[in-house]
């Protein structure tokens, strides 16, 4: 018996001892199993160049003028804007609409109106119930100096309406995006024409772009991509990461109890 290794006389006890040493407590294992996938996900995100999650606005409707002027007009009688098939903000193959400015008359340069069936009615409706929070549009002008623009939104009868300040500056010779928050604020809208924010934006029919003053000589003004969007929402990737983190946190909290 002197030649037997330690514990040889008790094989079952030796097996149990080795098994207990090789295993961790169940709670420790569960903690590791919770954090391992989270760690792997975060590590992979770092390797792939993941940065802080970016909230992305959801587009409700946009007019790209990809094949026509989409019944957008340059005056109250419905005279069609000129469609150009290339040279928009995205460059070659990006269509847009344009016009030359008059020397006298209305400062409203472009009209997307329900009476003209502009954009097949894509901008017509209750912007409040649809969750519209932003209107954006790309503008190009070649006056050689900065021009200021503003927007007016009205119902199909064109009254009442809501007009913005004419202080959206657009430099000459470069496509510029202006963004108007659709919010009940005196810093955005100068007037609701005797009505209220909800009274106007619950029944939108017309969208009109104006210049603050007509240039003394005719210039070209062009627009593209008028768009209405809803509030920004987190990207799916960030939602997944937050969900995994929350699940692990909840598990750990329950364990501590």
C-alpha cells in the first residue's frame, strides 16, 4: 500500500474533490455568462469602428423630382417650374426644379399645392397626427451674394397659414439645405394669420418658398428634396446594445436581492 498515490484508497472522494476544484459556484458562472456576450458585442463594435449611437430622423415624405417637376408651380395660376434631369445636390443624374426670378410681383418663388396636385398630394394632410417635426429643402441660387428665404405652410384654401422668418441664408453657387422645425414657437413662425399652430398644421395643403426680396436683376433659383420628417429615433444597433446591457443589469440586481 506504500506505493499507492495519495487518495488511491478513496477513488470516489478523489473524483469529487477534483470535480469541485474544476467548477465555479453557479452564481459566478451565471455572472460570467451574462457579461461574456455583452463584452463580445462591445469588443466587436470597437473593432468595427462603432461610435456613440446616432439618432436618425424618419422620413415621412420626400419629393426628389427624379423624373419631372411633379406639378410644382412658380405662380398662383399653376405655371410649371422647369425640370432639370441632372445636377442636383447629389450631382449627375439628380433631378431638380428651377426658375428665373421676376423683377416685380410676388416673392413666392415655388409652390407645392394641393390644388395643383403637387407631389401627388404627398405633403397634404394632418402634420400633427402624422408626427411631422421637421421640414427640409435644398436650395441653389446664382445671384452672386447671399439671399434669404422663408417658408409658408397653409391649408388647401391657402388661408390660414404659418410663415417663417425670412432669415434662412443661402450663399450663391452652392446647394444649401435649410431645415425648419415644425413647432409652436415664435422663434420659428412669425404668424399663424389669426389662427393657431394646431389649426394650421392639422390641415396642410400648400407649401410655398419665398425670397425675402426680389433681386434687382433676374437670377436662377432651384430647389430639390423638400422633405417632411418625424422625430429622431435610435438606430437598431444601439437599441440592441441597450437591451443587452439592461438585461444583464436586471439579472445582477435580482441576484443581489
